[in-house]
């Protein structure tokens, strides 16, 4: 019996990275589901406040440790504004403005490449292999964007929103690595989401569109309710918890490698659910981008 339990536990641990990638990929899909029925910042503000309540209940029940000192709270707040309000706000606004889930995930997936450029600009060492990866990643992105232009999916507005999301998640990641000390993931997420809510709410109140909870026939809008529920339970609690467990078990490198699969996984989901086109050129572009990003972030051999 003990051996059977150990075997099931081992199987679950091996499956965790792949499950994490699937959950992470659904974030872009949820945006496609929700955006026809809600303005982006109002939806995200509601997501933030519900997530804060969920993390608060979890942290209190587990008696999780809180960050120490005002400076740590401030650093967490800054990182949260960038990584949640800026990143999610940019992605959801881009989708609202007509960008597909697959392309938005591909653009944001260039974060490691942008990070390498920043390190180089700050005097850090970026190897020739990494510059080759940067070139491949950009070439792959050009192939995909060029193909999408023919479908009217890319515009100056939604492309700008996606770039804002890319820069926000990159800056937030660099800031967090530089200033945020290790702390409990539950209370850290709570602080970050609360800061994102505080920034997003005033902007959300300026959005003229209302959230359509009721359909024209008088029925409940299950699509919007389901998107909100998955955003809170699946993405914020489930995705964050899986990432935390993987890193705690020493699988950070595995997670980084599997993140290359997010854009093609999202594109496949979007093709099945929304009939977003997948052509040979798009597949080739995504493959080039994945190879390019892997060259950028792969550690050097000893």
C-alpha cells in the first residue's frame, strides 16, 4: 500500500510541470472568453479583489508568515503593479482590441530575450549564442506577425498594449529578483494583488463599458462567470500554487524550459476553441521563437 501511494505521488510530481504549462496557457484563452462581455480593467479589478480575499483566507488558515518591514511591502507592491496591473492589463487590453490569444502569448513569451538585452545594456555578459537566439526569436515573431496581418488581427493599438505587457512583466521580474526577499508565496501574492487592485480600480471606473452579467434573453452569462471563476481559482490560486511547489522542489529549471511551450499550447487551444488560424508559416515562426528563447536562457556548460 505504501509503495502504491509513493508511486502515485511520484507520478503526480512528474506531471506537475506539464499541468502548470497548460494552466498558464489558459490565461490567454480566458481573456478571449471574457473580453466580449466585459471591459478589461473592470474584469481584472474584480479578479484582483476576489484573489486577495482567497489568499487572505488561505494565509490566515495556514498561519503563513507576513513580509517583514515596510520596505519589503513596498517592493512587493511595485512588483505587483508591474507583474499584474501592467502585464495582465496590457494582455487583456490587447485581446479586447482584437489580438488573438496565440499571438499575445507569443509576444509576451519574448520576456527572456528582452531580459538578456537589458542585462547587456547594464554591462552584463550576453554570449554570442544568446544574441543568435535573440535574432531567431525576433525572426520567428516577424513571421507570425506578418501572417497575422493578413487576417486583420494586428493593429497599432493592440500591438502597443501587448508591448506594454511585455515590458511590464520583464521590468517586474527584474525588480522582484533585485529587491524582493524570499517570503511566503501566499502573503506575497496577497500584497502584490492588492497593489494591482489599487492601481487598476481608478482606471476601471473610467471605462464606459459595463460588465454584462445577464444575456439579452435574461439568462446568466455563464461564459463571463466561468472566465472569472477560472481566473481566480485556476490561474491565481492554482497556477501560482503549482509554480511555488515546483520551485520549492527544485524544478525551477524545468519550469523555465516548459514555458517555451506556452505559445504553441495557447495557439492550439485558440485554434480548437476560437478557430484562430494555424498555418505552416505560423508554426515555423513559433518554432523559431521557441528555439531562440531557449538559446537565450539556457545556462552555459561548465
